[in-house]
């Protein structure tokens, strides 16, 4: 029994949850690419790749779930590559057509400048292309002179959260398929075309929500358009004097009507308390005409995602139940967790419960040096030698709450 216990701990300790990239050799790897290549194909716990300041001339592909790519600083941690979509189509590689090619779920990008440096204004030039869900972009500059800068295209189950970002591009440069919520961000359009685009035809509840954000660009730039069913909400946004007065519009093909996409749910464009010095006939508060007549304060990230995901939640991971088998303590948790190092639960009586297994799941096993008393569990109040927190993508690190109610 003791041999198995020691082996489990040693095996887990070899799994690295924090990786550092530094061009000067002071980290684990010198490039982001090699750091990603070090990851297991099936990654069940959150892994943070911390990238020190520098200009990284790479394009990358992330297949694994639960990856955080965190820069040292937004302005000085730069990932860049020149890639036209048409060039990639003509000469495909295994990485993809974007600077960041994202396949995994629960990805977080924070404190980064990512740029597609191809010089042409207008053609498709992805900075981020993704097909995962629960994607977070936080405190980033996402830049391209081409169209489709940020293209998150999981049209069935895709949910995306962005905050405090700066988006630059040409036609449809932020163009989600599925559900998307953006707050406190800035958009700059480099061409007289639409800035936003949405596809929400797989589910009538799919929507694109932007709150407390600013739109600017060259004179005559347009706000938004769509080809598929779409649903836009713009709340407390500011539109610059350079923006065209053209309302959000649906793209159709009068000479080739067979190209028109299905349009059964009607025009669903909703606004509340947006600001503009230019008269915009369409910019009127009309939330009462949206499904359910939501108030402005009800329009949150959780509301946007129809309760399926709340990336703004700071609720801790909870212990739902526990069982005691000899000296083993088994905890059933409210969600899947990541375990860092070999954490030990410490009670006020001095008893210790050392982690054995379960990281990446919602059930953890611990072992005590002596028989376990139920009353002792109720006075566990510390975690030492490691940490336990929720694995799913969130803007907060939500730790395990040491509360044994059952």
C-alpha cells in the first residue's frame, strides 16, 4: 500500500503545470512552439505557458484543452507572423492559416500582442482562428490589416469571452460563430467595410454581445453585417464620428439568390445607451423588443451563454460529498479541478491529508497517516505544498473551498 502511494505522488510531481518561455534561455524553452510540443496530446488539467517579453516570430497550433498562454506584458510580449489565407490554401502546412490556430477547448490568452504582419489591406489574414469552445481573450492586442482578424468558428457549441482587448482589421475582423461576449474593448477598422460579423444559425439563442466598448476606424467604416442568421446586442458602446450611418445589414445576392443563406428569424439587432455625435436612426434603445425583453443589467456573460458557462464567476469549487475508506479520504467536487504539486489538507488538530490522485477529474483522493475522524474533517482549513482550482476557462482562479457540510 505504501509503495503504491509513494509512486502515485512521484508520478504526479513530474507533470508540469507551469512552463516558462524565454528567448534568453532563462525559462524552460526558448520558443512558444517548443513549449507547446512538450505538452501531452490529451491534457486534462490547466497548464499555463508563461511567455517572457520578446518578439516571437512564430505561428502556433494548440490542439490540447485547458491551456493558458500568458504574456509577461501586453505591449512587450509579441507573437507575430505574416500569413495570407490564400497563400496557406495554396501551400498548406500542418499548423494552419492563422498566427494562433486553436483546436482545443477552454483556451485562455492574456497579456499578449498577436499580429498577422502581412501588409495588404483587406484580404483574409487570420490572427486567431479557432474551433474550440469556452475561449477567453483577456487584455490583448489582436492585430491584422486583413479581414477576419479573430475568427472563432465553432458554429455549433462555440462560446467566447473577450475583455479589455484592442482589435484591428479589415472586413469582418471580429467574426464569431456561436455565442460571443465582449466587454471594455476597442475596435479599429482599417477599411470602409463592416467591422463585426456574426453567424448564429445553428441555435436561435446564439448571440453576439458587446458592452462598454469603443468603435473607430478610417472615415466611412461600417459597424456590422451578416450572411447567416445573426443576433447582435450593443450596450453602452461609443461610436466615433468616422463611422458610417449604415445600419447592421444582411448580405444577399440578388443575381444569385441560391447563394442566400436561410433567414427565418428576422432582423435581431438590439441597442441600449450607445453614444455617437452623429445621428444614427437605428441607434435607439430597443431591448424590450428582444426575446424575453431583458434589461441592460441582465445582459451579462452568463446571460449571453444561456447559463451554460459563466467565465466571470468567482465561485469556489465546492465539496459536494465525501467518503472515508480506511485512511483514504475521497472528495466528490462540483466540477473538474487542476492539482498543482502534491497539496496537503491541514486540519486545526494537526492531521494531514496528502493528495494521491484525481487531478483532471471531479473526484480527488487523499491519504492520512492515521485513521480519519469525521469531526476532524470539519476543521480542515488550509492547503499546503500545492493548490487545487477549477480547470475550466475563467477570468479568475477559483480555488477549492474547504467546507465539509455533508
